[in-house]
C-alpha cells in the first residue's frame, strides 16, 4: 500500500536573474514497510524533492506543478500550520549531518522531550518514560543517563541514533533518511542502516533513503529511482535495477563503483549542469557517450520498458 504518491512535481527558484526551474515532472511512491532509494550525484534534486514532501523549502522556491498525495489529500495545498501537525508526527526526517543537527545548548533529553510534548501532548513522567523508550529502541545503552548528555558528549554514531530516536518517537508512518550515514565510519554505517531496517520492519514504516552510496542501496532498498539534474531518469525494483540498468546515466553510476569495475574504473565525463544552464532535450546528453540527434532536441518521456521498470531514454524507445 502506497502511503505517499509524488506525481509530476515541478519546482523552481525566483532568482535575481529570473525564475529558474530545478525539478521537472518528479514522480515516485513510498510504500508501507519498504525502502525507496533516491540516488544520483550531489545537486541533482534528491533532497529538494524530499523537502517538498515536508514543506520545508527555501523562501525563493516555488512549486510549479504536481501533487503529493498523503492520506487522500494533497500536501502541497496544506498551510504551514497544517504541515506542522504532520512533520515529526506522521512524516519524520533524519537530516544529513548528525554532527550539526542537534542543538549543542540542550541535552539529548530536552530535545527529545520537546518532540514528544509537541506531537503527543505528554508531560512529566509519561513524557520522560516515552523518551527513554525511544532511546532504548535505537539501542542507546544507559538510556536514562544519556537523557542528561549534551551532543558533544556523544560519538557520531550515538548522535545519529539520538536523531533517529527523535524521528521515530511519535511512530511516524514515513521516514525520510537524508544521507543518514554521512561522516560515519563503515562499521557504524552498517549499524545505523540495520537499525533503520529493523524499525521499518517492526513498524511497517515507509522509508525514503536519499543517498549517492549505491552499495547501501543494493543491500537495503526494495526500489530505486535515479535522479539527474532535476529529473528522474530511471525507476525500478532494486534487484532488477542492479541486474539490468537501462539508462546510460544509471549504467555509468554502476560502472564507477570499484567493486563493479573491470580492468579500469569508469568515470563520467563533465559535470552535472547548474540551475542556470539551459539545456535543450535530455539533460544528460552533453555527458552521454550514446547521445544521438533526438537527445539534444526533445526530452524523452519516461516509459515502462519492463514490468515496473521505467526509463526516460530514446535508446529504450
């Protein structure tokens, strides 16, 4: 069952030089008990797409098209006050950097209790009990004592666990994990991802995993959407995607992983375009070694090439 359906999302920014489009026709779904990975190079629009769901966009951002269906309503039509009732309680966020996401002036307990008091209307002993249970759920030892700790007293992995505890304290239906393993070593990365997966399975939570780490996607995601320069160029079940990618950009990403290389590590020539660059046709064609005439003239539509496997490329027409 889909909890959230993002359909045809378009978004841009009002800049000094005029309006510039940043997202085009972004569509994906989040299913209960499943992890949907949104992958691509930095700056391709992954986080912007996720923040659109939460309504946490920069002041200059402007939605130009699309709907975000949640519970039979379009979240894009909600006021900020209405969204405040959903953020944290129904749709939770694990932000990118655990080192800077916690307020250094308040204890872990204070910050966790604030979430519980706002969204669950609990106070006193009941709120504290709920907070300790949340810390224990993310496997923080001596949870009661850790309530008194300040962020600087915790390791990177413990900070991330505390953030996950805050995100899940209200039993959210949807968890947006934005680069949840950034700045963590490999061992702690695995522990954090195992923890998210455990919580997802136990609570039937829908997870949106934003990452550029395809090794994590291979191990933990059920579905993959590949973004490039503001567009989703390929979507598929994870097993199908890694077995048989279709879009040239997807193939290039997979070929650039050391474990997948042959004699030499493949690189993708050039750089992703900036928001100020006007590119006619497929936005990947300036970097694509398979590009031919239609690629520079028109934008390829996303078509279902195989069952559940969509690709936006003229090579697959």
